């Protein structure tokens, strides 16, 4: 039986285990991303089908937009951010707010921009006119729901 120095072997074994754990974590992350993409696609398909059914039942774009405004003003907390639009007032890029999806405030002129789905022109989404910094974009909304 060999009782010599085994520290090199132990270090190699430890490094091998660490590498294996890292590869497992990366594979788990890739599976999670794949699952999320699949869930997102399903939600997009469902959303599109629901919108088609709603339009077949006579629901207008204005009614949908009013309901979106009502949901946004209802105090829900959201975290997804990725949309960019052109400010209708000054022409600068506007991003959706991190805590307010579908609504962004132009950091140059203060105009609030609402990112409506299924808009005929997504490059210049609907926005309240002449909004100043500090104004609530949803304060004067008459939802009717």
C-alpha cells in the first residue's frame, strides 16, 4: 500500500468535482431557459388567440387600451422590461419602466408613453399629450369598467 504524498491527486479530484458541478449548473440553466421560452411562446399564442376572440366579439382597441390603463393604475407590481419606443413629443427613445410595464416616461421631455399591444404603429405608441414631469399619466382616465 502506497502512503506517499496524495495532495496532488486530491487537488485534481477536487477540481474535477468542481468542474462537473459547474457543468451541471450550466445544463440546468439551459434547461430553465428552454422551459421559460416555451412558456413565453405558449402565453403569446394564448394572448393572440384571446385578442382574436375579443375582436370577433366586438371589443375595440380603445376598450383594450382602457382596460390596460386600469390594470396598470391598479397598483400591480411588475418587473419585466424590454420595450423601446419613440417619444411622440421629442422623438427620443423611451423604455418601459421596470415597475410599470407598458408605460415609460421620456427622460428628455417627461412625456408618459404607453406601450399598447397590437397597435397599428408600434414605433410611436399612444401617449397622453402635454404631460409634464410629475404628472400621473392615468389620473384623468375614465375607465368605464
